[in-house]
C-alpha cells in the first residue's frame, strides 16, 4: 500500500480527487448528523453555508471530470 506505487498506477490527480471525495463524504456525514438533531434556523443557515463552501472547494480543486 505504498503511496508512490499507487500514484504510479492512478496518477496524482486521481489520488487527489479520491481524497477530496473522502473529505466530502466525511463533511456530509457530519452535517447530516447535525441536521438530525433538529437545529434552529441560524444553525441550519450556517450548515448550508458550510455545504456551499465544500462544493466550491470541490469545484476549485480539480477540473470537471
């Protein structure tokens, strides 16, 4: 499971995209968990701003597939 070996097969772009996806998934689960606790409106707005920031970062991270 050597990272250089992995990079040789898939290329660094693929690896970066994969880690970004993992990041997205982790962020989403955290946000879903917080939404499940029925947050008030202010908290909900803050959550959605976070979501928007996540997607902006994801879009800026790599060119569209």
